[in-house]
């Protein structure tokens, strides 16, 4: 049924029109794409994807398919290209567009510029990337010249450095709305954490507004317990759209977190209500690192281990650790 309860089926004489209506209104969707570090959500229907793409068929319905309701679209090469190609195909299908190179290039948009084609092998580029037509002729020729020069010189504006990996330890299983910051002069959302090994702390995730576009004025403090040694003070203004639930705040200077030591994030937010997490997990394992979360006495806005703000911690492995 449509969200307004009307007989929407009778208003669409063609099956393609009905399918498009169902996609636009997210009716009976059975697969969810989680895109990038920000974890933006895009819902879809498996039957439409597998009927239009051999890649999606292999992923979702073929003999090697996994029974999954969510598909991560990460930000690494060359998998980044494969996922971006799938993302562009999905966008075309949702809009009822023919999957031509031009249409897919348009739907991929600026995300195409974030794929680091120069660090791919020349063989992968020529055998897989170029035939799709996702890159323009000028971009393709510039990259071929770059490969011919043994990966030196102009790469057509694409990043030539290896990507620095980042991982996220996510605290909550579900998200809801209505976290308030009104009332007393300053409310602090705080959480204490400890890691099972040394990591490089690169940022923190925060929930965005749940009531349309707005700004959140955020002050982030990181301290080492129990002596309250100050490690970070950061002010940030988040521009939010009311739809995207999670925003990542990256630090200009990453911080080293030592294993088995306690640290606390203490965050004050000024602005309208936001989303918040529920069913928090005291222990979270991400990329072989175990995070243990506990309540902070500094949390005056009731964020704790099981509900509230601060949904994720962004980190990388400490390469010097044995």
C-alpha cells in the first residue's frame, strides 16, 4: 500500500511506472545499500536489480549470492570503482533511465572524482574500467598517458596517493529521532571507551538533525582518564539536511589511543533536535579491535552506553604496533 493509503496502482498503466513509483516511495524494498563512510542509505528491490544487471544477479541471486539485506559500498580501490558502477546503474534504474555511459556518468556525479584510478594496475584499468565508458574520453586518455609514463606526471585531476584506510566502530543497532539540547545552559553528551590494541583515532561520528535543514554548533573534547588529560578541543559547525542520520567529523591531527587505557568524548551541541541511537552495545569489535564502552559521569544530556549521541568512532590501525 502507498504511504497515503490511495489506490496508486490504478494511476500507473505501465509496469515500469509502477516499479518507479515503488522505488521513489520505498515500498516493499528488500535490499539496502549503505554508501561510504557517512553510511547514506539507498533502498531498492532485488528483483529489479537482478533483472537488469549480471553484476547484481551474481551478488544477490546467483549460486554464490549471500542472503543479505544490506550491501556496503566502501571507499577503496578497485572495489570502489565496482561499487560506484553498481551505484550508477542503480540510480539509472531508479530514475527509469537507459544505462548508457553518459547517463551513468551523470548519476555517478562528483563521486567519480574520488575513485583513485591512478593507483590501479594498468591492466585492470584497460580491461575493466575503460570499457564501461564511465570515464570521459579525455579522462581515459589522460590516465593512459599517466600509466605510459610509469605513473608520473598529470593524472587528470585524480588522486595519485594510496588511500589511508579508516574504520568505524559503531555503537548502536538502531536509530530513532527526538534527541533534545534545550533546557539547561549546557548539556554534555559523553561516553567513555577503551580499546584492546593501539589505534590511530581519526574522528568521531555524530547524529544530524531530524527536523529538516539546519546547523549544529558542536564542541568536541577528548580526554584521557582518570587524570583528565586534555587531548583535543575542536569546534565544528555541521550543515545538516534532516535526512542524513550520521555525520563524520575528521580530525586535522589524528590522536594515538593506547590499548587498555580509558578515554572520554565530551560533546556539547547547540541546535535543534537530532537523531539518536538505541540498543547500544557495551562491547563492539571492528577490524580486530575490541572497543569497550561505559558511561561517563560528565554526560549531563543522558547519553550513555545504551542510547544517545556519538554513534561511532573513526580510526585506523597503528602500523607501528607489533
